[in-house]
C-alpha cells in the first residue's frame, strides 16, 4: 500500500495556499491600478491646517466678477419722436442717446429708423 510522503502532504496544502496568495496579490494590483495608485492602498489622507485659530471677526469679500455688458437694445423711431421724447419714454438722457448713436443727427431721423438705446 502506498503511503504519502511528507513532500506529498506539503504539496497538498501548499498549492491552495500559494494559489490564494497569488489571487490576493493580483486583486491588490488591479485595485491599485483602478484607484491610480495615489495613496498606495492606505487610508485617505486628511489635510491638516497649520493656521492658528483666531477669535477676531473676519469679513469675506465675494469673488469679483466682471460686470456683464448690457445687451444692445434698439428703438424704432415713430412719428413725432425726438431724442427728448425717446429719452423720456425709455428713462434715459438725450446725451446718452447721442453718445450711443454718434452718426445720427437729432434733426435727420426717419420713421422706422433704429436707434441704439443701450
């Protein structure tokens, strides 16, 4: 009758253990590759502030944003409109209308002509 040798018994237990170790290593490598390997599998790091705590009140200012340019708006000249009438209708000044329409004379407007008002 055949009796297993010590080597045979060692192989009987060592093979599954070696297989499990290889699979564990493979899983860890794949996981590190998916996570980018940034922290090496350790717990995530929390940044620690080195600033001293203050007891005085602080004020914050909002981030500055560039003011948006107003969308251009136009007005169609109607019969009897003057710069003064148009300015009154739109809540602006004659000077502002003249500045926005430098090529338009206040004496030579035509009905339906478009004037820039903003």
